[in-house]
C-alpha cells in the first residue's frame, strides 16, 4: 500500500520560513517524479514545485526564488523549503508522486497559514 504523509505545516508570520516534509512508503521511490501542489480556499489545486527522477526541478513564477524542492532517495522523502512566505502562500499543501497515470499518488495535505 502506497502512503504519502506530509508534515511541517503551521502558522508563520509574513517573511518567515517553513520546511515541509513528505514521507513515502510502498513505492520504489527513486523511479517517481515528485511534486508539491497547493490549494487555497476557493482555488484550484496548483503545481508549485516539481523534481524529476533525474533531480531536475521546476517552479512557477509565483514561488521561484523563494521555494526549493529536494528529494532524499535514501529516506524516501521529498521536501519543500519555503522562504519569505507571503499571506497568499496560505493553503493546504500536498505532495505527489507520479510514475504513470495509474501510479499517481497523493498525501492528505498539510495546512500552511501565513499571517501576522
């Protein structure tokens, strides 16, 4: 059974930092492309960071330079370092592991709230 479990969310002031973690099990981790998505109230889920099996990374302009995705294939985990957080970054953050359209797995999400 594949499981993805996010942690590290919480309340942070604008300009602060958080590091999200996603622990995985039940899959051959090194074969998967990984990503972080977020979904704010009333919004669709959006892709905010991705890292391929070959460790190529990609970010949308909204988080470029502030967020960094990384993976540890020894620990079967993916991380999201978020710096200079803004109120508009408040959302539920989800990790995703994808090999094919049928092997596409999600965590349960972790809440990030940026507020003073």
